[in-house]
């Protein structure tokens, strides 16, 4: 059986059309204790986060329970320093509930030695969005006499949401060795949008307007598999996992481009522009890496140490989506095109977590894990208005820290804690808000600094008695059938 699983993993990694994930692979954590351990539980996961971290461990968990990680509250803060020139900054923050994982177990009567579970989890969820709006009255354009009213509105949006719905099977080959597989149905939605709106009015009450709006989005569905081994060697619990690329079922994308410019005498020789296209149902070809993970957990007295690492393969540059060339309505000789590309480098993440015994009912947790970006350092971002852009947004590395407590009662396990992730990166400034006459609005070569912080406050709960209650109902139904 083990040999068959290994052969299947190699075949799938070679034959499947590779599908996309974000350029960070360890951003989400699942399960109660697993979240506070920053996901460093490939070897010794003890809750239903096993459906993601190590499916084989499902066969060894003594008291699996229904798990609902719905009471996780996430605070996100995004700030951009000197976003549009002249020390103009932009920031936003949100606080919301985050359902990251709902999971439960079930049995099949004909296969009493086999273990099954189901799970719905959020694999990727990000919102890289910010904007700015302002108006000034000053001499912005030296070719026009006097002062001008000049206003601008800029909005940059990038969102992603990937959901996995999985069924897990696990089996104990021996008391010290088990195998498992999770089959995941994936729904992946990605989108980017850039909006720039500028307007000016001269001293002679003449108005010039510029509007630029470009966006793309796509949705894909498919299947992927995570196969795993779990073993015990002395005081060590070991785990080995392999995650296949996604086998695509459906995938379509859309692309919109709009650019409108109406000038006034004296502003410059640039001709007026009317350009618009909306292309639907474009073919999508996305790729993601095959990965291999390994973890080890060990009891040290009444404490526990967890170590995990996972390697993700590199992917050479390729085209995700191509929009058809189109002629600008106001100038048929001007041809516009767009190509969305992606390229990721090999990544090797690692994590360490500790469970600290306080008393029989309370355990403390501390953890750290890396989340290196697989994106290339020379990203061409969609906000740069280039005819070619990368599907990735962040090329900065993330680092996760976590801590908290688990309260172990007879009727439930309660988890209280917090995790933090943060990163900073420098991006090209999309628009420069002019400070004095003659300052460039576009293409200044200046940059802005983006800082992202995410706090997650965990209040999760699991109920071991639900399994016993379901078992009693099943036994009661069987007795009725016998009658």
C-alpha cells in the first residue's frame, strides 16, 4: 500500500497540469493547537487539522471530534508611506471573523478499521487594496496661466480566495505506522483592479479629464491530493507528506481595459483618447508546485517539541492568461495587448513549536515559522501599467509567531491565543501627486513603502462528546433496524 501511494504521487506530479496558489504557502494555519504552533505539526498533529497537515495521523488520534475554527478574529493593517508623493500616505485596517476550518469524522460500517474525515478550509485569503483621494489649488501645469484645480482618485485592489473541500481516508498498517490521503476539491478566485481618475480645471474654467481603469479576474476549479505517512520511533512521532499539483476541471478569466482622456488648449500636444475593451471567457493556464513535507514531534518530560519543514518546487516563467490585441477606438493604429505571467522559485519553509505543561488542565504554547515568498525579486506588478504583469503581488518574506493556552475540560477543549504575521516591501509609485509646477504625474521612478500586519485572536473549541452522541444515535438506529 505504501509503495502504491509513492508511485501515485510521482505519477500525479509528472502528469497533472500544474495549478496556481499564492506565492506564500504557509500563511494559513488550521486546527486549535495547530494554529498556536504556527502549523509546525506535520509529525505530531493531534486535532482534526490532520486532514491538512498529515492525513495519516487521523488513524492515530485517540479522540477525534468535530472541529469548528470559526471564532478566530483577524485584524489586518495595511499602510503605504509616501504613496503618491508629497508625503501623502494611505492606510486601512479591518477587524473580522475568519472561518478557517470546519471538520469532522465519520465511519463506514463495512470498513471498521478505516478512518474518514471531511473538512472545509480556506487555503488562501488576501486583500491587498489601498487608495487615495485629494484636490489642490496651485500651479500644477506650467503651460497653463495661473493656478489650476487639480484632483485625483487612485485605487489599487488585489484579492484572492481559495477554498478546499476535502475527504480524508486513513488506515493503520501497524500499531506504529499509518497511511492517509486527503482528496481536495478546490475553488480558486483571483482578481486585480487599478483605477486612476484625474481632473483639472484651468483659470479660464476649461476642464481636462483622464480616467484609467484596468482589471483582470479568473476562477478555476479542480482536484488535488495530499498523501501522508505517520510513524512512531521511540519517543518520536514522525510524518511525511506529499502534495500533488491540482488537476484542473474548469478555468476562465476576464480582462478589462479603459482609458479616456479629454484635454484643453495649452495643456500639451497629447491627443484625446478613447480606448475600451472587455474580454470574457479567456483561457487560463496556471501552475503550482509539487511539495514534500516532513515533521517530527517528541515528548520532553511533560512538554512537547514540534519541528516541521516543507519544500516546494520552482516553476519557470509561463503565461497564465493572454488578452487579445485591440485597436484604440480614437486611434485605430494604436494597438493594445496584455499578458499575465507567473514564475516562482523553490522555497523551503521551516517551523518550531513548543507545548509547555502548566497543570493537568492547562497547557501553554509558543511557536515560530517561516513563510518565504516564492515570487521573483524583479516582479512587474499589475499596478505598473505594463503590457505584461506578474500574477504575484508580494515578494517579501513572512514570519509567523504564535502563543496561547489550551484549557482541557471533560466536556470540551478551549483554545485561547494569538498569532502575528507581518511584512514590508517597496513598490513603484503608481501616481505622483504634483508638489510644484512641472512635477511628473506618471513614470517618476519613485517608490512607496508598504507595511502589512496581521493579528489573529483565537477562541476555538472542540467537543469530544459529539462523537459519542453520534455513536449512540447510530447504535439506537441499528437496534430499531434489528427489531
